[in-house]
């Protein structure tokens, strides 16, 4: 039998007294975050999800003291808002970036809210515990948690977060959509997460549960039954006589007797007939979410759980290597840098958590190698050698695409090659994938005339043959660095710097013009400022705000240290750099490239969303990129506010975002930012201007504000964005792919900017058979089309292998309009026996004591819509300051 958690009633008197002491006064509740609805005081799915994750992260930090640092103390976090920045600063040290952790939480939260928007999930009662389908809902909930574990063990953390978001959505819905709260329950359901425990006392089809209610608020419409029930929503399935409805303006079933409803989604009676029980539902949903996170931690171990939520300030290390015979020096340089990073960062917070290696040549590429073990990665890399000939070009972009599929988001990927791409037709797709994955790609390209005899060439190659690399680098926020064989080892040293969470400082002019200096600004939160110049440079100088200059001479100077490796120059500024306006003057042949980077914890994440205010689940539907003609919100989340130099001083203030064309840098406009929620959360919203949404093409974002002393702050997004012509939605079946089956997929394509004649192409990686009933479509403005795809999974498909399905929509063969891509990640897994969860996996670095008390601290109080365009329903007010002592058994 599987154990249940210890109920609150079993806690001792001293613990209950502590609970009472930790409850803060009402003033700790925060105002509305994304108030898209007139439902003040409501808490969203995202609030509950992030709150639970922060609780369990704090628990992990308390139980696993940081190496070389004093252990965290629980009392230091009581009575104040629990923030990711504060947790990271306390555990990893001041200035440790929480950006990836907050991005991972965003992935889970967006997947959670998407359950209310995706066509395959929004009307499925099993996924929302509607229509008295409580047993079926529990089955789907447990399946989603199983899939989370399986995907995480297969190192596909993106898919694991998507399945976790779906599981948490259903779990949280149970407490709002059922009558569990109305039955007087004060604890989460003891059997909801345990598949072998039967749900008891369920209402049957013939049991009447509700009476008629003609008002918006329906506090007494339940018939007083002691059976567990939930409301019916809409017309599918139809509501039987005497049954409760979900309720609210948009529920068609609530107009049929018995009228009214029982949902507790929000504080608004117009949406939630049982709005008066909203807080009680929120408490239980939060406790249940904490239980779910703890169960995952027990299943995955501390290391696996930390990778699931990216609980680390470190980046991943991802290499794509050309292994043809002429690449000996480049492969050796990659080995040296990898070894240096592994040895220098082993055992520190900045040790990479994920390693990816993909070789390529002609005509092959791959296989991909992924691991979280640095020694295993080094062994694999050390066995790579430059073998065989091979003529230029090579299958570089195919290998890069494979690396992108297996590299965690917000990572750097480094490509070593001396050849142009043979697969340039993949350029647009790889560009789009870098932006979907938010990965930055740097190409280190060696062209050494002395090696001309080492690599054969079938034909005279165009001097523009490296343009696909330039396009991918531009789209990803990376760069292409051309160097010579003798300098590759020194130039490759930028790898160690690049995975240290550098920010790129915006230049006022993106193009070098004779006699006109480039200008960038330095603020007091930046350290380790580095200027990189690449090209046929004859001279340059850099001047700080005090007028002190330093030229191109190598060695130490008044501003820092300058190094030169052929056509590549790098100046590392002395710390701390002087705040203010800096200038760079360059004399060069052609157009040199300039990049200014620095280390800082103050950065920002951004997302896009479409307001969805005319349905039962109002909120913002998340987008990867804005869509032409579609009203779009920009959502900004500033990270690192808790790690600023003066924690007790005033917070930085951010006023607007500057939009610039790419690559020229011309200003396209400014959009004012509206703060959402408490200042320490760093959440802002802005409406993108219609002029931008009517123009296709890339643009960049620059966040502008002031620090606490009124000095200017500028941060640039690491990647440009692009307005895409059409909206593509691609969704798959629930669960995983089984070998020997055919999986149906759904496609929706919509145009909001005018008539479009579109050609559709589909592909799968690996190359499974994929068919579609839609290859060409004509759309008028505000018109949609639906299609179906069928993916055939062969019997030989390896379990725990990832499949990426891509759909590309392009406006005619000769059109200059950029294509739109949709990506769908799926995992192959052999079916597990019914009612059998996978056995626990204990890694060598896991110290797990399931019998010890688990401390959960809930301190963040938020109201209203959750941020990031993610929200499903206007859900639940958070409560604050509750410490719970629970002993959770493993699955």
C-alpha cells in the first residue's frame, strides 16, 4: 500500500501553535498582478504553481546546506515575501542569477494555463475534474505526473515541465470545481495523488446534487449531500437532471435547471457562484500542489528535481563539432575549453548541469550525446578525433538542429567548423527554433589558406556561403567569429565567459561609421565588462565617462587588459567599471563587428500574450512571437532585484521598452511599461503598437529605467523577436507515443492581417512517417483552418526517445514573406502496466530521508491574474506565512 501524508489534525500542539504564530496580518496580501478581469482578490494557476515551487525549493535548500557557505535559517524567510532572487542570493551567494529558474517556472505555469486554451484540452472534463468525472480525472492526473517523471528521467525537461503544468492544472481545478471544500474538508484529498487508493463516496448519475439558484451568488444551492461531486460545464457531456453546473456567465449548462453553479475559480460572482469559498479552495490547492512537487522530488531525487526546475545559476554546455579530417586543431580547442570549464567549476554553483555533444561531417551528423555527468561528457568528447576527408560543404545545420532539440532553453551552443553548410535550406527553421528555445548560437569558423589541400571542394564556393551562419547567429543573439587555425584555442576561451550569464549591452548605433563613435552605457550593477571587436581593424580606442582612453595596444592599460588573436580583439575592463557613457572609435576595412558584454544578475525575461477576455477562462494566451494583425501584450519579468548592491535601498524603476529594427538598430518606437503587482516581483506589461504588428520582420527589445539613485539602467534582450505572418497551433494526443502506433495531431492556422495563400510542409525528427490532410490553404482576414496529421511510430522506436514535429507555413514559393513554424515535442515510451508507477530512481548524489519532517513555507500573497500571458482562470487568492510539517511518502 502507498502511504498518504500526515493530516494537519495529527500534528502536535506545538506545531499548531507555530502555524498560528506564522500567519501574517492581512496587510501581507498583495494587489492584483495582471488584472485583466474585474475579479480583485483572485489567485491564478500561476500564483499557486510558483508559490508551491518556491516552498519546495526553500525546503530543499534548508535540507541541503550549500557547500562552503553557512546553512540557511528558516527564520530568515518568515514574515516576508518569498522570492526566487532572495532564495538564490541566500543559497548560492549574492548576485547569483535566478533567471533560468524563473524561466523554468514560467514554462510550467504557461503549460498549466494552456490547459484552458488549447483546443485539445480546454473542453475535456477529465482534465478539469468537471462533470463528475472524478475517477477519470484522477487517472489523467496521475498519468501526467508519471509522464513528468519519465520525461525528466529521459533528460527532456522541457516536455517534463509541460506535463507537470498539465498535472498541476487538474490538481488545482479539483478544489475549485468539486464540492470538497463545501463538504467541510480542511486538508487536501488524501487519495487524489495515489493511484492505488480508490476514491470513495462519489455521487452517481442518479444522485441529485444541486437545487435551483437564480442569483449570481449561490451559497446554498448544494443539497447537503455527503457525496463528492463536481459541476457540469457547457453541453458536452450534457448535464443530467438534478446535477450541479460549473456556473458563471459563459457556462451554457448553468441556464438549465438546476441553475447556478459551484465553481470557486475567482472572487467574482459573475464567474464563480461559490466565490465566497475562493480562499478555502486556494489554501487546499496550494497545499496539494506542494504535495505534488514533493512527490516529484522523492521520485527524481534532489539532483533530478533541481534539473527539472533549473534550480541552479549555472548554464549548460553544448558543442556541435565538425569531425572531418581538417578539424584537428578545432576539436583540440573544444576539448581544452571543456576540460577547463569542468575542472574550474566542479563542485561550485556554476558547474554546468547539462552537457550536449553533436558531431557532424558529410553526409552524416549525430548521434546526439547528452548527460549531466561532467566526467562522462569529457570521456565522450575526448574520444572524438578528426577522421577522414570530406569535401566542403558539411551537414552543420542538421547537427545544430539536433543540438537545439536536446539543449535546455536559455543556453549557449558553440559550433566549431571550417566549412559552409550543405543544408542551408534549414536556415529559416533553425532560426525559428533558436528563438523558440531561447538559445544563443556562436559559430567559431576557421579558414586557413595553408590547409586548402586538406579539404576538397566539389565546386567553386560563393563568398556568401557562410550567410546561413550569420542569419542563425543574428536570430539567436549569437555571433559568427572567423579566425585562423593558430588562434582557435585562444578565441575559444570565450566559451567560459559566455556561459557565465553575460548580458549584451545595447549600442546606440549598430553599424560602425567612420568618424562616429559607438556609444554604450555602464551602470553600477555591471561587472566584468568586455568589448569584443572582430574584423580587419587598423586601429581603435575606447574612452570611459571620465575621458580616459585606451587603444589597441596589447597588454594592460588604464581601462583594462587588451588581447589580440588575428582579426579578433578583446578588451576586459577593470572592475568596477565607471558608470556612465562609454565610446568606441574604430578604423577598419569593411564592417567590423562589435559586442559589449558584462556580468550582472539584473536582467529580464519577456513573453508575448493575446488577451482572452470573452470566454469562461479569461487571461492571456501565450505566444512565442507576435502575430501580424493580432492585438498583443508584451510581458516583462525583471530578474535579480533581490541581488542588487544595496538590498535595503530603493528598487530600480523601469519606465519603457525601446523597440529597434534588426540589424540596423533604427528605433521603431517606445512602449510604456505598467507595473503589475508588488515592486519586488519586477512584473510589467505593455501593449505592442499596431504599427509594429503590421510590419513583418525582426526587432529587438531594450529595457530602460533607473536605479534607486536615479542613474540610468539599460538592458537588451539576448535575442531579437519577429512578427510572424500567421498563427500556427500544433497539439498532440495526451500521454506519450507508444512504439507501433499512429498518433493523431491537430493543427490550426489563422490569419489576422489579410488574405493569405499558404503552403504547408511537415517534418519529423527522427524521420518517422508523417502525413497530413492539409497541404495548401487560402485564408481571409480573421479566418482559421483546421488540419489533421498522423505520426506513425515504428515498432523499433527507442523508449525515452524524443520526437520533434515541425509544421511550416509559407506564402507561395517566390514570396519574400518569412515562413512561420510550429514545433511539437513528443516522447516515445512503452506503455507501463496499469496501476504501476515507475520504481524510485536513486542517483549516487542523492541523500533522501523521506521520514524526516518536510518544511513548507508559503509567504507570497498575490491577487488577480497571473503574469506572463499565461493565465487560465482568474484563480484564487494566495495566503501567506503558513508553515506546514508534513511527512510525505514516495510514489
